[in-house]
């Protein structure tokens, strides 16, 4: 629409990562207008309000469309508003959900395919959230080395499979357009690894290890880990994920290459290391608050990734992005942040 400020469409915009993204874009692109699409199934307006206050230092200045993506008129939105980018982070993200049909339909169904085609036809950049769950347990896990993008495709839960199907639809569209002699659509998928940081409090049991351990200690308990605590994940601060997502959209000023990329820290951090960093951040000694270990429930063990680590070389080459923050240092500072919001660690 003539005269409207350039808009940026963000689905799932009242969730953890997306609210941090919306706030960062409001701070760094003051002439833009965020169109947040969120059915409020797991997101909350409060997360968006808090993120804008914390990051932008101002109230949220965009608009919210309280609908699921399959109820949005994407043709009108894209044609009339001509967004600078569409960033699709809306999805069912609870990895313990067993309703396979619901997960696949919501994350990778007809609405997703229509969004892909609409963005490509209008030549609007599209970035979408895939997941490290697309890897399952590749050969690199046994050797405890970083996962290269080509090793994905054997997910061990339906969440990871739904994200893999999103990537498959993306690949098919690319092949169809290139075969027709058309330019490759400006579409980037990002395989988010284990993201943590401010704004994830509403995620409950799906919150990061850092958040859960900090809350256990702040409540007067001990940090609880699966037996041994040597399970290791690529823990990546939300600040780096936001920065990579912006780089992938082209809103950071670069020229991102279409494709699917890892989005992590490039480092595997053991759960014991996370617990130690949380204690340091909260000012609690291990001797007075030792870790309590317990056996992993069978319902979790059947699909659990005991090791993940993102190979970030392709992201550096294709997106011009390299993670900036040390995950252990950020876990410590995050624990201090949580302590400041909830009171003394005891």
C-alpha cells in the first residue's frame, strides 16, 4: 500500500526467538513496520512487550495478526504490503508431541507450501526455522564432531521430520524454478540448535537447559541432570540466532545465498558445563548445591540426541555470518539476568 512504511512479516512473533527478533529489528530498522502473525497458542503478548522494552527500549510499534498461518491471506499480504522479508518462525515446537498428523500438518502442510510459492512468485526474501532435530543421530555424533549440513535427513522424532519435510518442499521449489529457467528463489532455511536467553520463560518444559537449571536453583533446589551429565548440545545464545536470522534475510545489508544452513554456536557444551556456568552466574558454590543425577526416562531416551554440534563453515561462506558469543559466558550472564528478575539464589 502506497505510503505505508516497509514491513517485515514475522510468524510466531510472540514466541521466544521471534519476539527477540522483532525487538531487534524495531531497534535497528526504525523505519520498518513489523507484522507479527501468531495464533497465541504458545506465544504471548507479554513476551513481545518484554523483548521490545529490553532490546529496543520502547513499546512494540508494529501490528499483531492473531491467526495461524493457514488462515492468513498470503497473496493479499505479500502483494499489497510488499514486505522487505518474511521470517517464518511459527510452528509447533514441542518435541514430545506424539500426534504425528497434527505436527506434520501444522509445520509442513499446505500453508507452508503456499507460503513458499507466494514468496517466490513475489520475489520476497523468505527465511524459515528448521531444526537440528533434522539430523537425528548422524555418524558425527559418535565421533563427537560438528554436523555438516549434508548429514541431515534421518530425524528421530516427528518434530524433526516435520522440519525435514519443510526443507524438502523448499528443495522441490528450487529445482522446479531452476528447471523452468527462472532464478533461484531467495529462500533460506536455518537449522536452529539449542537456543537460550531472555524471553523464553513462557516455554515451560521446553525452555533451555540453562533456564531450567537456573530456576531449579533459584527455587531452593539442586540442578538435576541425566546420569553422568556428559550429554552435550550446541547451546547458542538467542542474540546470535537473531543476528544470523537477520543476515539470512538480507536485512543486515549482506547478500545471503539461498539454501539451508546450520544455526548454532559451533561448540558442543556438556550439561555439566551448563550447570557449572549457571552456578557461577547465580553465585552458588557446587559444594553447597551439588548436581543431582537421574536416569533418563524411556519415553525421552527413544528419540534423545545426546550430542549435537553445528558446523558453521557453510553459514560463514553463504551468509557471511559467524557466531560472536561464547556460549558458556552467555549462560553465566543469563543466569545473572534470571537471578535479577526472580530474586536471590539463596
